[in-house]
């Protein structure tokens, strides 16, 4: 449905004032620092740029973080464009994250870290309130579920050592702690309406509160727009409800349900020449993408005694990933076929996900002689069925239509069973020094069967792998407000179903194919000086072993074939640093009404292949010494924030250095699929005004200097080719909380 400017303004005003009834009330500020699945949290208004803590506590809920590299970010609606999920602003205070600026829709979060792939956060263990949201963590781990950041209270990140507590990943674990109802009110309503460039309109509406023993929170988010590029319309919906019943001071049970779905028109990739001529252009008008993800969850928490806490989480993930596209490189136009008297048929690809997970965790504090200790242990059971249907012959039409003119060329059933157990223990050897060893044991069973149209026979593949992972952390409290920390931990990434699915009849799979394994080392120093200066500086070393790829081999008859096997290793090493300074508090430390803050979030990453041979045009070619794909050496975000009473404004600068999108470090290709990704600079400005106690006005400009840049070349969906980032866009919003 299309809206005129007049109608859009009318809808904007109506939606805002429809919910803005009653007397404005002051918003209660949260005081609790323990925000992981425990306690009831009030609504949050961030009244100070300087945060109480930028990393997770040693013990948080039933989880241990002592000696680990962690980050926390409280999302400030006055300081960020949360309505569009602009990741480079929202996660700016976490150094080292690589984020792809695909578009301004905010329908995907593409996040990577330390030499890992950012594509839909495929190498991150993505979680919401502690449970995993990746579509198929073992077979197809892309994260199709995207939460609206307006609903998030806190973002938590644990780096490579997260593998011991959470399972498969090299990039780390990112957890979105959702907002809860105000514990001091039986009913609260929150609404924010945002409009902006390119027909953007976002409506976020939520209710919450506490009635007796029940705390509740629910939201509905709707977003649509035309996109900065041609052929880039989107229509997004997200729903969530949390009913948290506290039986008594020891036991509680929460039911949560999340749903996200959207349909997005995919503008497709560009060649270098097309991007230079006009980055807004699009050669694809008939391509569409649609994920539908449903996540029901039960969270049971029980405090057995003062020293022991138990948490059991069960959740399902049921959904789809659908696309209909004319798939070809950007230099091949999607034109009218005179022979068919129509456009060419499009390709239809569909995945169906059905998963169930239960994780039980216990935390026990005890004394071993005179040594105080904290034990965290857990069990995990996971099962998933993914039905993959690809290369269906679709219609010749131009709208979003998943119907078929001919059957699927690929029809597979992918089944996974996973059992895991872990334990970590903090040994507090002295009041200042602690050691935290840990272990995890994994059992993975996979089963694949089905048909591929260009394979000689039906496909069947089974595998069972068992292996342990080890790690250890140390922490020293150098001063009451600063600490040294270090950690070494093993990590792994299971090989994907795509790795064991032959592309054609000449592909073969190594019967000894192994999961990618490696380890992550951190050594850092973090803390604060009063409430004026904060810092976290660390060095890291990530070894990523047994990467999976294709090489060329010969059979007994002398014929070449492609062989899927473990092809080599890579190493990422560097420094991550975050500093934050309150200039005005240097003069007056008690000043809580006015503040001028400077921050810098810098990462240097040297990510290269240390060994490896990959097939290139039928020839096995070494990639040793080449840079790992899409990993910039320099990644910097810095900014200045100013607040006076209830008005705040911020200016942020982002810089990312040159990268390559293939292991051969190709500089250029005529179709735009392979080549260098130049360095780029982006400026963002945001403004917020809290007025009449319960109301808020916000606005800003993203990509203030209108830089034409891209940080992604793609060889498959949704390209192939260059995917330009958005140019200059603006937004304004009105919000209320009462």
C-alpha cells in the first residue's frame, strides 16, 4: 500500500496521540546491575553518558565471566537511531566488530569479530534473553531473526571464550537482554513513531508493568520504506510477549514468545562501473526475500538456597527462509525474453526450520578450605529438522510469488542432534587474584538425505563427532576500580550442510572431514577512574584451524573432480581498545545535569591465512599469507556526546580500512563479484530531547557527508556483485512513556 506525504503525516500524528493519553508521569530509572535473566527491571531512561560498567560482572545470574573479554552496552534512545537498527551507532562502543551496511531497512544484523564472517552473523552465537536465535546453529547458522533494538535494554558480548558456556562459534556470543515491565506500576505504555527519508515509517508500541506476582511486557513493531536504492522496498513486523510469574522469592517461571517476519525487495548487486556511475541504481526489480521466525520459550529460575541457583530454559524455533530471484551477475540484465514472450522464470528457494533446545544451568558458591569458589555447570540438548528446497522454477512475474512452474532441483532433509555439558569454576586464590578453568564436551549427530537433480544418485550423509573443549581465565584486581584479565579457550565451528552437499556429480566429500577448531587468547586491562574516565584495552590471538573448502583431485581414470576437505588455517591477531572521557566532570565530578563525553573504539586486526590450498579455475592454489576475507586491518569509531539537562546530541565518525572479499585477494573483476573493498569514512549525527517528563523528540542524519561506499561484495544471495550502503538519510521521531 502506498501513502502520500499528507497521509503519512496524518498516520504519524494519529499513532502517536492515540496512545498519548493520561497524565505524564516520571520514568523510573533502573538501579540493578544484574540484568541477565534475573530480577525485575524497570524502564530505563539514560540520564548520563558515563556508564556504571562496560563489562559483565564476574558472576551474572547463573553464568561466570571472570577473566573473560566481555562488553555491555545500554541502548540510549536519545543517542542512537534505534528505529532503523543502525548497528554502527548502536554497537559503536564495542571495538572490533565488523558490520555490513547492506541497507537502511534494519531487517538484518550482519556482525562478525576477529576474522570471522559477518554474513547474517553466521559465526556468532546470537541469543535473546539467553537462548539461541540462529536458524540452525549446526547446519545453517545464519541469524534470520532480527529484534527491533528499541525493545532491547542491554547488549552483551562475550568473545572466543564463550564457546565453553554457549557452544559453536568463533566470533563470540551476543545476547540481547529485552526490556521488562516497570516493577513499580501495574500498567505502562510506551510508543515511538518515526519517519524519515525514502518513505521510512516505523511504529514501536509496547505495554508493560507488574500486577501482583506477574511482571509483563509486550510490543509490536511495524516498519516499512522504499529504501535508498531503487527496487529496495521492505515491510517488517515484530512481536514479543513476556509473562514472568514469581511464585515466591525463590522461584519464577516466564513464558516468552517472539515473532519476526518481513518481505524485502532485493535490489541486487552492481559492477564497479555501475556503482561509480550511480550507486542507487538497480538492475533487479523481481527479486524478493522473506524470513518468518517464531520463537516460543519457557524460563524457569529457582534459588535453592543462598549459595545455589538453578535455571532451565526450553525454547523452540519454527520458521522459514524464502526467496524468489532472477539470479545472475550484475552485468547480465533481467530483460524481456522474446522467445518466451515473457521475462525469464525466477528461482525459488525455501528452507523450513523446526528446532527444540533445553539448557539447564546451575551456579553454586562454596569454600574449598579457605578458598572461595564459584561453580557454574550446565547441560544442553538440541534437535533440529531443516527441510531445504532449492532451485525451484518459479514464475515469470514481477511480484513476490513463491509458486512453482517446475519442481525443486534440490530437496533435502537435514537432521541434527546435539548433547553438551560444561563446567567452569572460579577459584579465588587471594582477595585480588582468581583462576577460572573450564571444560565443555560436545556430541554432534548429523543426518542428511534427499535428492539433488544434477547428482548421479540420491544424497545421503551421516556423521557423529565427540570432542572436548578446554579453557582457563585469570583475573587480578589491580586497584578497587581496575583489573587485569586473561583467557585462553578453545572454540569450534561445525562444518555446514552446504559443505557435505555436492554441487554437481563430480563433487566428492572427504570421509574424514572435520569441524573447524581453534583457540582464542585474550590479555587486557580495564576499569575506570572515578566516574570520569573508562577504558578497556586488550590484545588477542585467534587461531582458526581446519577451515573447510574445495580442492581439485584426480580419480583413478585421471579425471579431475572437486573435493571438499579441510584446506588450511588462519590466524587473527591484534588490539582492541575502548576509552571514554567525561570532560565536564574533570571540572565538577558531581555534575549530573551537563556532560561532554568523548569516546574512541579502535581495533587493529591482522588476519591472514597461515596455510591452505584452494581450487581456483581447476588448479590448486596456495592462499598462505593472503588476508582473510572481509576483515579490515583498522576499524575505528569515535564520537562526541553533549548533554545539557534533558537535551542531548552526538556526532560519530566511523572509519574502516580496505579489505578483500575472497581468499585470493582479487583486486578487480568485471562483474563486480570479486575485488577489493575500498576504505570508507562515515559521519552520523543524532539528537534527543526529553520534555514534559514522559515525552521524547529525536532526530538525526545518517551518513551526514553522503559518502558513496560499500563494504560488501557478494557471490550469492542477494547479489551477486557490489551491495552499496545507503547515502545520506534523515529521521525524526516522537515517543512517550507513561
